[in-house]
C-alpha cells in the first residue's frame, strides 16, 4: 500500500485547475460591465521571449535556475543532530523540521515594502524606506530554526510510521514546532526575527545644492499582528487536523501537488487567495462568499499564490532530486524509505505560476504584459492599486495566462528544433530532449523569471512593480492599515 492512500483527499476540487481556468476566463471573456481588462498579452513579444528561453535551455542543457538552498537563505537541517545518524527516523525528523520552516516562511511571505515609520529633522528631510526583502525573512527564520539543531537530547521529538500513516513530531525546543507557532505572539515573533535583520543605514541623496534628502533604510517586518495570526493558524490546524505533524499532512496528498494544495487550503484559511467578482463594485472579496461555495462559483477568480509556493518549496527542498545523506537501507525499514519520497510529487506540471509582483514586473519589462495608459501611469508612479480591485486581478490573471503560454511555446520550440535538425543527434538524444521538455513547467519558469527579475532589479534596470497592501484571512480579503 502506498503512503497515506487510505487518507487520500477528495479531489473533486482542483485548486491548480481553478487558478488556470479562472485566470484565462478573466483575460479572454467579456466582463459584465462591458469594459476591457487593463492588461493584455503581446503574443509577438511572447514568441520572441519563448525563443530566447529556448535558446538558453538548449545552450545550457537545462533551464538554469538556482537550487532552493543554493544561496544559503533557507533552512535545510544539514546540521540537525549531526552526530545521531543511527536513529532510523533521522531523515524524517529533518524533513519535518524543514517542512515546518517552509510552511512558516510561506505563511508570511507577502507585502514587505510598507514601513510603519518616517522621520523629519530641522536640518534635512529624512524619508524612511523599508529595505526588507524575501531573503532577509528567509535567513532570519533559518537562524531561528537552527537554534536547537545540535542539541543531543530533543524533548518531545518522536515518530510513528507504518503502512497507513506517518506522524513525526518535532522537538518542543524547535522554534517552529506546531505548539510554538500556535502560541506565538507578535512580541515573540518580533524578538525571534528582528535581531537577524540587517541594521538600519542612512543614504544621502544630493538632488542639488539646496535640496538634500537623507533616506533612512530600515528593516522591519510590517504588520506583525496579522502575520502572527497566520502562524497561529498553521500551528493550531496542524495540531487539530494532522496529528501535529507537517509530514502527516503532506503524506495525505499521496504525492500529488494538486491534492496537497487542496489540503493546505482546507486546513489554513489564511492561504485562501481568491476574489469574488459577483456584483463587483470595486470592493474586494465579499465576506458572504464562503469557502465551499467559492470552489464552484463562476464569479470567483482563484490565485492561491502562497499555497502553491509552499508546495513548490516543499518539492524543491525535499523532493526534487534531493540526495542528502540518509541512513542506509539496512538502518531503516522499507516503509520508512517510502516516506522519504512523499515530497516527490508526480504532478508538479499542474501547479501554476505564483502571481505576485516580481513575475509580472519582468514580463512587462520584456513587453509580454502590456498595461493600458491609465494603469501604466499608476504603476510607474508607484501609486497603490486597490486591494482586490479590477487592475490587481487583471495583472495577476494576466501573469498566470502569460506564463502558461510561455511554457507551452518553449516546449513546442524545443520539439520543433529537434525536428528541424533531422531528429536526434549525438549531442542530444531523445531521452535528453524529453528531460529538457519535462523540466519546463510553470514552476521552473516562475523561478527563472523571478531570479532574472531579481538580478535586473539589483542593477536598477527594471521599472516599478505594482503595489498593493493585502493578504488573505479566512474567506475574504483583509484590509490592512499601516500607521
């Protein structure tokens, strides 16, 4: 019997299909008010960009993306109980800790740019700017996770694995254990992360002799109260619904990324990232649109950015060709070995791109996404878009559709290039070509675009990205107010 087959989830609702289909419906179908969306896809630019990516893949024999832990930002458990490799549960314990780290990180992976303070002095006008980026949060959480890595005695750590279940409990000392997350307070979260953020710094911007502006670069995680509630939800739901074990939750998906998306959304309301456009008057999701009814409502546009990122991160960290040191086959049972593979999802091609800010920014940079003049001015002026409004939905839906088309055209281009060359050659066998094709997915293309965008942004070669202060709690969008 395969792991967790007895607890396989109900797959009548496919979150990834809902994202893909509702985004295409929004971009291609007429709106109720008769207006056109402010975002369009330039198919000529799409063809050109697909050809560029194809050339890169064929030249490098792969779609070049940085591995999940290549930059050292993320927690991998490499030093976890380093000297205690005789424990048959060692690898599963490490995987549990990494999975909890990923759920924690991706629960609060949103909206870093706002800042809660600004300063003025009599001599200069000091403008405060938040310098916090994703990597700062990832590193801070990694350091919190590493705090008890080398403790030889781990109180509360235990596991049970059989043909039906996998239940691995992290140590009570582990900062990101379900019990600790469920009891987390904003004060504790601040004390956990803030010491690991970079110190504030001052930048001098001399516009002219009479107008000097000092910019205070601060590093702080905005709206700790909201983020803390999301983490409380992670901890409590794992305890109440999944035996206090992240791996227990993952095993229930039976190696299906789409099923795991459904489980995450059913378990954690804060990941339910959808917008109900029924009777839309510009307001975000109506609280009256309940979660169950949203699944089949034709007026709902689904995105599920953070849920899909969590799945991709779990796959990248624990399933995508990971060959970490593990106990030998003689030291663990065949059943345990099967559970080491529960993150090797067999349908990652169903996962869509993660529509946030960087991917649409780079797609606009290469002219694949085009904004109408009004929206272009709004974004370039760095004005904030309406939370869950028409323009934000159009940018996100357009991003999903554009990446889907990009993936399809890159795959077709690889095939057509092989046909044009007269079939297989010594340089590239049929199996090698198929591997290249299989490696091109919305997830890997998203990684490629995000990493390319990060490089261009550091060189100040990208225009502004769209700005929205938003996250999702329960079944409706939360209005967040920053002082």
